[in-house]
C-alpha cells in the first residue's frame, strides 16, 4: 500500500501550477546574459515550451504572460494555439518598469500625465485579459526612492490608491487585481508596496476582487513567510503565489532548491488555511533559468512543489493537534518533521505511472530529444525581458 493514500492522491490530482512565459527566455544578472540554444523567439514558442512541462507532469495547465514582453497581433490566435497544445493563458502581468517616463514612478508619479499613461497600460492589460480569457491582472510596481528626503512617501501612497482604484473599476466581474509586494529593488531606500501589510491595506480598500500576491523571493532574510501565508488566508486576501527560491535577494532560482523545508512549511499553512486546491489561491512560478536548461528547470520546479505538497499532506493532524493542545512541544515538532523527512519520490513515481505519466518526468523529457530539435530549428532566441 502506497504511503500516498487515495485521499492524498485525490488532493495531489488537483494541483495546478502556472508557468511564467519569461522562464523560457534567456535571462541573467546585470553582468551577463548567457544564451541557450533553442530559446524561444516569440510568445508562441514560449508557450510551446511551457506545454512540454505540462505534457510530462500534468502539473502546469496554464501560462502567465507579461505585457509588453508577450505582445502579439492576435491574442485570440495565441489563445487557440495554447489550447491546441493543452494549456490555457493565465495571469497577465503588467510592466511599468522599463520605460523612461517611469524613472520617478508610474502609478505614484507626481505628474498626472504619467500616472494616466501607467493606468492606461493596465487598462490595455485588462483588454488583453478579455481576449485571452485570463482571470488575474498581476501588478508589481518598481516604484520608490533611493535617498531619504527624495520624495514624499505619504503623497505617493495616496496617488497609488487613486490609480489602483481607477484600474480596479475596469476589472470585470470574473476578474481580479492582484498586487505584489517586494521589500526592495530597484529602489533601495523606500519601496511603495514593500510588504504584505501595505499590499493588504491597498487592496482591502478596493474591494473583494482585489487580492495580495506573495512572491516568496520578496522578503528580508529570516522572514517567517508561512506566518504571512496564514494571516492572508485568515483575512481572505491571499490571491496568488509567485514561487521561486532565494539565497540572498530576489534570486528567482528554482522553487524548493534553496530551502525545501521553507516550501514545505508554506504549503502546510496553505492546506491548513483552506487555500490548497482553492482556485482563489493561484500557484505560480516566477523564475528565471540563467545557467541551466529552461524546460527541465521548470519541470524540476513543479516537481519540487508537488513533492513538498505530498509531504505536507502526510502530516497526522489529529496527533499534531493533540500534542499542541497538551503542550507537548517535542511530540508536536516530531510529528511535523516526520512528514517533512518522508521521501515521497518513489510513491509519486508509482502514482504518476498509474496515471499514464512518466515515472521520472526529467528523464523522459531528456530522452525525448526536444531540446536538440529546438536548438536546430530556432536561431536567435530572445531575452526574458530583463535588459531586453
Ligand atoms: C519583480 C517580479 C514581478 C515581475 C517579475 C518579472 O521582481 O517578481 O513579479 O513581474 O519579477
Ligand atoms: Mn514576482
Ligand atoms: Mn521578483
């Protein structure tokens, strides 16, 4: 009998992790972008690569787009292309961080004309969502300041609220606005949406269809991210995750690579808070693959999330609760750690095979020859967007 009970298997079968289109483009640090042979040259090829991940794992049925990086002539056509490959178009990410006009802010800018331009960009993103069938508009703002006294932080917060309200008014009944926070970078003194509290305060003032996006790489070292997950679920405002892992700053490395235990603890709180399998809490990756192959990098990522989810589902909650209530600190911790230390890989491999999937998706993809094929077919792939 598998350690993955039928109940656990039913939960695992619900898992859906959205892939970012930009994970398939070339990326790097500000020092060097190393190109990979076969890198997609347009959004269609990014979607074709993303569909490979889903084909081998059945874990990633949708792909997020970033505008203008993924601008195309016909979103209807792109949508059909994706659907033919078995995936849908997901979250639309706005971009107000690569335009000279936004040097001193976009939605917070002192100049009403520049604020209007930034708002209009978001309205264009919503028009795109109407064509792609996307539910979520994800907003991350690169706004802030570098020096004390440089700007009036309070005024910026007020203008941000006005701008977000104008965007929110255009959001459809079945759509949502998710506001992502990040504690620093590119601004180093203050950031206009630095933390979950600010994001929460902003979206709570807008309405029910405005939520918070938690990017796991956007916190100071040592932050208890699972506490934030718990609190946002408690408040009914956790809209989505951008999963990745970090050693130092916003590293955008493979989720679960730096700290699998943290990923486990986060997923435990998602399950505890009723957010697992709830379409209102979207799981997404926000990663780049600078030195490793991109498609296997994404396969590894979704498998890491699946593995930690399986471990989290193994927790004996009855025993854990009893230990907590009786104040048995060490027993409670041991029950938690037992689940974390359980190697679920053989059981997951068996389960995959029982569903007609490869037991080892990494090996199956490597054997497919897809990377060699795209290396030959595609010449002159594009950068992910950073520095592009
Ligand atoms: C900002 C961020 C945000 C962007 C993405 C490319 O650091 O996490 O989600 O859209 O990176
Ligand atoms: Mn992000
Ligand atoms: Mn980031």
